[in-house]
C-alpha cells in the first residue's frame, strides 16, 4: 500500500533524526514524500516509470555523503527522500505482482529495474497490497517511527493507518468495481487505462 511505503519512509526519517535532530520536521516530510513518490507513476507505466530500485539507492548514497560533508536541512532531506524512494522501489519486489488481483499470483512482474534492464519477479512476502500482513507491516514500521516526532506526525501516522485498515477491508472487492467502471469508459479512452484494468 502507499501508506506502508509512506510509513517505511517515515522510519528512514526517524533514523536520520538520530544524526540531525534539529531537522526532524523536514526529515519527516522528506521521508513521507520519498516513500510515496515512486507511485506517482500509477497510471503511466506503474512500477517502471518512477521506480528505480538501484538508481535511487545510488543517488541516496551520494546524497547521504553530501549530507555528511555539508550538513543542513536540504542535504539531509534529499538523502532521506532518495533513501525512502529506494526502499519503496526495492520493497515492491517483496510484494505481489503487478496485476489487478495479485492474490492470484499470475504476474511475474513486481518492479522494473532499469539497471538490469528487466522486470524483477515478485517475492510475495506481502501477498498483495492491502493484505492483512501489509496492514501489520504499516503499523509495525509506522508506529515506532512516529514516536521520534511530534504530535502532527503522529496524527498523520494515525490517519495513514486508518486509511490502511479501510483499504484492506475493501481491497479484494475493488477489482470487481474497477471492471464495472471500465465498462462505462468510452472505447477510445480505454486504451489509455493501465493494462491490468482492461484485461
């Protein structure tokens, strides 16, 4: 879930506050943003266009070095953002495949690695987005991370976890809803929908 990725990004930010406690609010924002940023490609080549498991890690390492050599809120935020984005892209390979019903385990595409020039296969440690283990992971990562920050971040975390639970409740019903809605989309526009929505 996007919320799980956000919570993982917040955990990266919480670790960074051990080295830059004065920048905690900026780091929290960078971690949350970096955690969800790769999913902005949801309707344009999802898990490929903005997912760079290797390149984000390399860029994050360079940004981390820059933050050590030139400490400040912007260098620290860049390092956290890129590390959170790297964790997101790599984390997608641990989940289900890129399909409308990932619990069916029919897709062998988890995330595209531009470095390797191929799709990485899903490991399915988290069977699908919105699965019970996904919610547990979001809470297990997000709650401890939120304790490193003030009440605003803790409220954002609580809201994200509430959204996670709500999404998990309806997740397995969503493909049916999507298929019905696709039936109302004019034929010329259907070609613009993600492939998994129309097959």
